[in-house]
C-alpha cells in the first residue's frame, strides 16, 4: 500500500508539467516485485523498485531528481518499509531543527556536572 502512495506522489510531480516530453519510461510489475523508471525532458527523473517482504509488507527503494525553479539540482533517495518512509540522504528541501541555543547547552553541562543526589539510583 505504501508504495502506491509514493508512486502516486511521484506521478503527481511528473505530471505537474504537462508540456514535458517523456524521454524514458520503463516498468516491470510482478506479483511480488516491481520496478519502474522514467525521465522527462524538463529534468524530472525517478526510479523505484520494491519487493514483497512478508504477507503484507513491502520494501521499496527509490530516488527522484529535478531542477528547481531557481536552477538548483534537487535529488532525494528514500526507502519505504514497515517502519514508514525514510530519506536516505540530507536534503535541502526537508526541514531541519534549529541549533540548540548556547544557554541550553550550558545548562545541560551544568546539570551533568552537578547531579541531584535525590534523583540518583
């Protein structure tokens, strides 16, 4: 089921630009595995493959890339399995937490250096 969601998202990206021409489109679908790849002349590329790993569990690996409106090359590799969707590499489009403020880091160091005896085992 998860791979259908990922597949649908990738197709949505691909069809967002209706003027794009297909350069490559390959697909192989079996009962217990699948793989596909496509490439458009507007720099959108994607490939994905998956295999049935249990009665109702799929393991899917894929990647996609495109050129942003600012002209930057964007790519993402991912895995989807029984634990969800996991990005395999850092990506500038994904949100990242802000750095921990210095005063918090100092407070943590102070707490480590001065443990509360009442909280000790």
